[in-house]
């Protein structure tokens, strides 16, 4: 029950007003149906021709029934769309507040499926399930009361088949639920695969694997098709069963009416009216034949949404500013299977070259400092306070990571540079562009309006890195974390980093391996989990294990 409560109530935020209107529509249609039956009985029993007033009243009743259908459809859609809007917002917000280890979850096809397929299933339930159930349920209840006034056998003749339909839908619905879950899983698998492969077309062509990927897609597509067929078979069986039971209910009602007429319990005139009402009732009840199907698909969608919303969220602290001077201190920080315990301090003006063998955890360490990787143990202190006690806004303002794992966005250069930028003037923007050498018209012919593809696919590695660096500088951080990148081998990037080291007023941690890197950042930190490791013949080298807290 607690998990279901994670979804916003359908009738919250004054959406109950649309529900009341739907209920009023059902009552109106009930009254109109009674008036229509009364009018029909008057026409059948009358000896004289109906007057123009009688025909006019009949026309008004019919128009009111039509208006009721309009109100039901429009306000049911209004209720559904307002609820979906809120639900869609909650899913998107959740995707942005996932815990670090779940970041990649939002990037898979499941999120797209939640924002499209699951929302459609819930919308269909509200518009074509819940709303008709309320409206038709009300006037159907009134119809049963009217039939009860004639004879109780008429009510029994109508209710018994409908109860059989409910039982049959329940039994078939269990299979439909399982098949709908499987269908959704198959669809998600194909979406994830296609999304990944479309992004990696150069890799597929470079290794000549179009045939392999086509065969894989065909297998997934075939499994999806088979799931669709199985679901369609169950759905068709359910609809056929409902149609048969509904027709049987009408025949039972009419047959019971004929029996009562033969027994002189009801008159022939009432029998004619009863048949007319039964035909109208048949058309309305047919709208409910897919009710259980819509409900089943809605339950599958809710289950998947609850599973997503129940994932751990990133828990923010309450501190909105750093107490004291800026400083970052790591105390025995480690990440299981990725980074051995490390301890060191970054002061406000540090210039640190981070080194270590491949796989020693350099990128993991920088990502952990930036708050993008959850540590398994130890503490990270920001200004003498645990970094967990700060709001994420504070951390991102003071610490900025430049890494290929934080790619460029599709759009203009200006859009990318100003993404997350703090208050700045045109002079600030021009100064940063000059520092990062983004003012060369040969590289960016349209200047700030130059178009970038997703991830900067149409740019060189050097230009991509300089744009990412400029984007970080426009955040005006206190600490720049520069992760290892192939662009560091570019002379342009190396010159930018040299200039940055002398002009940037904050701290820099550079993870790079090129000649002259130690001149940019004279203090070196070598990642090593071995406390007895011997430092190189360089007074600036510090073996991390020797400075662990408590040692």
C-alpha cells in the first residue's frame, strides 16, 4: 500500500471536480433515459397522434443524451490529461534525483516507455474505463430500479449474465496481466537496444557488424511480435466473451419480458418500451466490454511506475553555504572494486597533478569528489563539514568536473556554454572564450551560434574539451576537476591549461599524462593503495596511503 501511495491520487488538485461533473452527467443521462422511456410509452399507449410539443420534448431529451456523451468524453480527457501531466512531471523529477549508482537507469529505454506507453495506459483507463464506468454505472443502477418496479425477474435476467461476465473477465485478466508485463518488457528491451545501436552506428560499420545487429533486432522484434499476438489472443477472447454474454443478457431480458407478457404481468405496450430500452442499453454496455482490459493495462503501468519511483533518491543536506574557507579533505575514501582508501586535502589555491596506473581509480576519485559517484566508505569534508550535509546546488557551484562522461548537448555553442552558467556579463563570456581559445572563426565559423551535434560529434577532440572547460569555468567554481582525456595530447589544450593554471583563482586537480603537466600542477598525488610504496625521486610526489587518517 505504501508503494501505491507513491503515485499521486487521481482526484487530487481539484480533479475531483471533473469527477463530480461526470457523476452529474450520469445522473442527467439516467433522467433522460427515464424521460425517453416515458415518452416512448406515451407514444405507444396514446390513441391520438403525438402533438408537436411531445415530439419536441422527445427531441430535447435526445439532445441532452448527446450532450451528456460530449461532456463525458471531454471532461474525462481533461481529468486524464491533468493527472498525466502531474504524473509525467513526477517521473521526470525522479529521474533527475536518482542516486549516483542509478544514473544510467534514466538513460535506458524504460524511462521513455514510462513517459509514453505507461502514461497512455493510465490515460486510456481514465477516459475509456473509469469515466464510462461512473456515468454508465449510475444510469444502469437507475435502469435496474426502473426494471424492479416492473418485475424482479427482469433484474435477475439482466444481472446474472453480467455477474458471469465479471467472473470471466477476472479469470482471463490474470493471464492478460502476465502477458502485458511480458509485452512491456520485450518492448523495453528493443527500445534500449535500438537506442544504443543508433548512437553507435560508426562502431557497427567500422567492425562490419550490420548483419549481426540486424539479426539481433529481428530476434527481439520477433519476440515482441509473439508477445503482441499472445496478448491480442487473450484480449480478443475477452472481448468475444463479453460480447456474447452481453447479447445473451439482452436476449434474457427480452425473453423474460415476453414470458411476463404471456403471463399478463406486463402489457404489450410496456414490452415494446422494454425492447427499445434494451437496445439502447446494449449499445451503452458494449462500451464497457474492454473495461477489465484497460484496468489490467493500467495496473501493469502503475506497477512499473511504482518500481521506478521507489528507487533510492539522492538525499541532499540542508547547508546552503560553506562554513569558513574553501577546502576539500578526503579521509579514507574508497569505492568497492574501483578505488582503494585515499586521504588528502585540496586547499583553495592547490595545483595538483593526479597520477596513477590505468584502473587505479583516478576518474572514480574525481567523480566522487564531484558528488557523481557514491563512496563505499570514508568521508569527504567540504569546509570542515561532511559533504553530505550540503545541498547539491552548493556542491555543483563550488566543484566542477570536466570529463567525457559529461558530454556536450545538441544545440548552439552558446547554449552549451551557458548551460548551468551563473550570473555573468558579456565580458565574462568573452574572457572565458578567449582563455579557452573559442574565438577562432576557422574552428567555429558561426561563433556562438555554431551548431553542435550531440556529444560534439561534428567537432575535434581538442575543441570539444575546450568547450567543456569553458562551460565549467562559466560556473565560476572554487575547484576544477580535470579528468583524463585524449585531448590533453593537443598542443592547443596544453597551452590553454598552462594559461588557466596561472589565471584561475581557484584550485585545480588535473588528471593527465603529457610532458609539461608537472609544470602546470607542481604538486603530484599518486594513487596507490600500498602504504609501503616508494615515491619517485621528486619532492612533489605524495604516496596517498602514507597520509591516511590515523596512520
